[in-house]
C-alpha cells in the first residue's frame, strides 16, 4: 500500500512538472511572437518609397520634388520626405524625382544605409542642389536608371560622407547611368567606361634604357590633351608631360611618347585624358620592367610588312634565337618566325601582305621570356 501511494505521488508530480513546462513554452512562444511583431513593425517604418502623385518644383510637373510630402510614402503609409531627422534606413526610388534649386538634402546624420533606384527611375538636379548620404551608404542603380543635372550647379551634387562623388567642383557632371553601385570610394569621372575616347590600345614597351608608350584611339570627342603620368607603386603618381590630342576625330589616331632612362625596375604608367571643358578621365594602368637585355619595337599600324627591330645589350649575344608571332584575336597563330640576333641592333622584315585587314597581336619571345606583346592594326 505504501509503495502504491508513493507511485501515485510520483505520477502526480510528473504531471504538474509537464504542466509547468507547457506553460513556460506558451509564455516563450508569446514572447517570440511579440519580438517578431516588433521586427515587422520596425521593418514597416524603415523604408521610404517614391510615389507618382508628387509635384514638381513649380507644381506643374508629374515628377516628384524631393522635399514635397506627396512625393513619398513609407512602408506604414506615412507621407514624409527623407530629411536629416528621418529615422529609416532605406530609400527606394521607383519614379522620377527632382531635387529643386538650392535644396540641400543632408542625410549625413541619418540612419540611411541604402538608396535603391528601381528600373525606369531617375534623379534630376536643379541648380546648386545637393544630396549628402552618410559615410558607408551605397546608392544602387538598377538597369535603365539615370542621375543627371539639368541646370549646372557650382558645387557638389552627390556626396557620401566627406567624399565628393559627383559635381562641378570636381569637374564631373556627366550623366550617370545604371546599372552600377556608387559608394564613397567611387570616382565617376575616373572610370574607363566613361572615357570620351574610344581606345583601341595602350602599351608600354622597353626600348633600350627607355620605355616607349604608344596608344591608338578609334574616335575622340572634345579631347584637349593627354597627360602622361608615372608611378613606381601604382599609387602615387607624377605628371611627366602632355601630348596634344586630336579634339574631334572619327578615325584612328596613333600617339607615342618616350620615357628616357626610367628606373631599372617595374615602372607604371597611366594617361589622364583631359577635355576642352576641363573634365578628365584615365586610361587603364600599364607597366614596363627594365631588366631584360633585349628590347623590341615594331611599326604600328602595319601594311604589307611588319618591321621589327630587336636590340641586344649583351656582348655575349651571338646567334641567339627569338620567336616572332602574329596572332588573331581568337589566339590563332597567323605568322611564326624564328629569328637569329647578335649584340647590337637587329632589323627584320616579316611579310604580312596575306593577312586580312583588322586587329592582330604581335608577340616576341626569347625562350620563355616575353619581350614584346602589342596590339596592332593591319590596314
């Protein structure tokens, strides 16, 4: 009897314990539900969207003005323009929006971390207007989007943190087109895709104790001059010289510049292309290393013959073989010649009259060492 009562007491205690666990689980689920509801509520207030019923700066245009309440709607239905005290973290621009004359949209102290421009939208600046985003924020432009200034501003148009990204003061007011991502390290007018020059090639080749820079443009628009810049680390740059540009051209233009007696090391070069209006862009960086006892130069463009000069600076070079190759853009070898060189200057002619007009690559090899690799035009 005593044993049975003890068992009943044990079972009753277990049931009570299970009820306590159940109640704790219900309470925990309620807490989780409240937490998730809080997240949803916060998510509903952290994004501002543009809508179509905004008014233009003068009230006569369907595009929305940034500082007009009717231009905006947040996820929870509130209408408010994102300004410096706006608490949200995201701005989504789905339509065309205008920043009116003398409007400074300063979000530098806000919580905004992302601005997204949906396909088909645009931001248009009027005179002396500015959009300032916080340090670390990004502006994401989808396809078929644009940022442009309709009246030339004298100051900064787009700023992220303390960095001016786009504006008159940094000589960069060209239209920005998506898709692209803009951050505080973006330099709009220093990117190759925005060059007002259609560049075919830009090469740096050693010629004796010098480095010869050559570049070919297929077209130029509004180009004033090319500034030659040199660096030993590809970070710190020094301007060496200027070469006049063609201005306006729809034909291939060939340029060259010789750097005499550079350092016996890896030398980096870039070209700053400057327009008549002061705007500028940069060519990609190239480099040349002065360590080889051999140097080459060729004519470019070429016609029926390729004229090749191989210079040897080693008095022990007697009967040394080099290989000259002309390749198509797809990598097919069209010409391959084995050439014998001696100390001093060695000149060769390669017949290329059988090649069709177009672009080719010339490579000169000494064993496993590549002495020259250059893109050429065959007339």
